[in-house]
C-alpha cells in the first residue's frame, strides 16, 4: 500500500502517517509526490494484479483532505504492465505524470525485436487531480528498450522528460546490452513536442537512474549513474551535467563522488533557490554497507566535498530522496535497515541556511471559555523553548511543552495564535503563519422542557437544527438513527443529521494481522488509545490527521487482550 505523512514548514513530522490508496487489490508500489501551485499535493504510484498494472493518483487538498473518494487512473486502458511513475508540477497548475509501459509502443513488433520492450508515456493532470487530454508516447525510437523515466518543469513552463535508452544485441550466451544512454525530449506545457530525442550521453558507458531538476539559469541539471566499461578498475559513479532550456550542454559532464571504491549510484536531485543538492547511495564508504551521501551545487558548479547524510551507519542506508524546503533548505529521506521486527524504517535529515519557520499551530475550542493551541514537537532540532504569541501581542508566552491552554476567554470569541521557537544556541525562528480559532458560544437555551440549557452550545445546535430552540432535540436523542446520540456526535465532531457521519470502531482480521477501522471526519485530528482495564488509557502512536472519511491502524497483537478507543482532538 501507499502511505504518506505530512511534514511542516520546518521539516517536522505532522501527525501519524496515513494510507493514500483506496484500491487494495494487488500491490501498490513506487510512490512519488509533488506539491502543485495551489498548495495541493499529488501522489502517483503503480498498482495492479501482475497481469495488468496501471498508474494511479490521488490529490490531497491544501487542508490535508482528499479531493476524491477513490483513486484516479492516470493512464488509458489496455492490458499493459506500467511502472516507474514520476511527476512534476506545471507552472500554470496541475502536473505532468510519466511512466514506462511494457510493449505498448511497438504492439505489433514492427521493429522485429525478440521480446517486448518498455516505452515511455506521459499525461497531463489538471489542478483538480483529473487527467486532461490523452496519454502520449514520449520516445520516438521503439526498437530500443526505454525505461527509468523522470520529468522536470523548466522556468519557461516547458517540460523536460528524460529516460534511459538501451539496445540489446546478440542472443543466448552472447546477448549483451549496448548503447545505454540518457535521453531527453522537450515538450510544451500542453504536452506538444518541441524537440526530437536528444542524447545527453554517448560512447560505450552504461547509464542508469537519470534525474532532472530545473536550475536558476532557466535550463536544467541532470544526474545519473554511470558504469565505465573501458576501465575495469572503476565501478558505478554519479555524474552530473548542466543544460540550457533546449537541452544544449553548458560545460562538460563531471563525477559528483570522489570516493570511487565500490558503487555510487541512484542519485536524486532538488533545487532550493540558487543552489541544488544531489544525494546518492555509496557502497562501503561509511564503514557499514551502503550509506547516503550528498553534495551541493551552486550556479551549476560543485561546492565543497561530498558529505555523509546518515548519522547512524550500522547496516544499510539506501534509496535516498531529497526535496527543497522553501528557498534555503533541504530534507533528505532514506530507508534504513534496522533489523529484527522493525525491518526497514524511513529516516530523514534536514539542512538549513537559516533557522526555519515553524508550521502554524492547531487551535481548537475546549469550551465556551477555553482554547487549546497545539503543535508537533520539532524533533531533530535542539529546541530550548516555544514562544506563543496570542492575538497579535508582541510579548510571547513561553512554554517547554508542545501545547498551551488559553483560558478566561469570552464565549464565541475569535482568537489568533502564532508560534516561534528558540534554539539552545539562542537563535530564534521566524514567526509561523497565524492560526485562528473560536470558542464555543454559551448554552443559554436547549431542547429540554421550557427551553432550559441542555449542555450543548447554542451555536452548534443552530448549525444543525435551525435557529428555533423549540425544534432542537434533547441531547440523548439519536436524530439520524445511527446508534449514537446527538450529544456524543457533538463530542465526536460528526453530523447528527447524517447517518453516515458517525464515530464507530470495528476490528477486521487481514493477512497483515488485525486492523482497527473507524469512520472519521475529514480534517479532524484523532488519538488512538488502548487499555487493559477501561481505567488507565495509553496513547497508541501519535496524533492522526484524517484526510478522508475512513482511517485504520494495524494492531500489535503481541500485547495480549487490549481495549481500544479513539479520541477526537480537533
């Protein structure tokens, strides 16, 4: 399956991870994601049953909720094995998705090759997450195998799509791979071709894993893995080159890594402001199998030496990815083999030129007189304390916790909160964006005889049952006949007039173990808890943001009999 987790403006993890795919048949693999110009996030991946494999996507709105109730198929129909999707955001909104498809570009074997070979396809996706136009073939040459597609959008809005082109010659024991080159082709933002195929590499070297990113000159930087077949002393290295907007070379192609023992391979590339960062996997360099290394570019020139990204070097650290955070920071994530029951975990490292700005806190009403401001702890940073600014005040309320209760407020009053933090070395972050929240109104009237207060805020009852108190049901009434009283729906944040909007839990046995499911309210935050006696409750994991109307968690069956409940935090 495909899982995701939100990261804040400072690269801090927000809430627990959540499942992206709604289709569970077959395997869902190879996810990629990108932020669109409106702040939405588009996630793409490959999924299928092995006979047919398609490319799917799902759009997540800026508020964190899903834009669709189910997965969207990006490619057209047909029984082909599609894989290796990549995605880039278009300047005018939407995105372009590329992938490889086995046997589709030469279905009748007109080229006369002995086997079906992959070709590269692409399709535009609109700002609403729906495919626009038809899918189109990227490569012009079909007698070669085309694989490992990547895509980047240039400053002028054009799209550069790159891939590896390989030719297989000979047969049987004499079969070999020749002319494995990195190719690119330039398209307009509407998918119209602007150039033919352009080879970035030549000679007898074997190339793999190309990546591309727009640079400040208006062109793009490319990086790839290269195996020099003419020098038996060398293995795989990471190479980079700079190109103009028409794919013309700016300077030569240079190795990024200076450590050449073992393999250096599978680069990733990102741009932040005027700089770029390349990361890759290096075998044996950190003293324990694979390690993750990086190097900076400034103005298309290498800066400084390669540096070790992972601080834990036991066992294997591999498959890195890098993303820009604002105009001056990077976040590198990778897989780390931890062994035992944990298997492989995802770890990350942040790099900043300046102290990052934190994300806005969450602000939720506790009562008619109280608000709670809460935020994710900034793990990995040496935070001395948090600074909370309320209603535009220039004086901060200092706290060592990652929450602050505001009390003695007026019923139905609106308030704003901004957050900063002070590091142990005294540096202070910029202020976050403002979060706004409103206390509940008073409970002056109700559905009890004589219109007496009934324990529910009047503004909540007005929202669902109208402005006339005589029409308000009593709190214990189940207005939508879903098995939950209106009062409990108030606490759960569900709609008391919609039978499908209800907080109910169920446990289902799956191939991966027992799974706890519940119906959630999109945009709400929940905390799962467990207990052995219904008296003492313990948090299971961290806070969970609900992007849709269903959430689930795999349960740890090694702890014996446990009872579970889900609390709605906001």
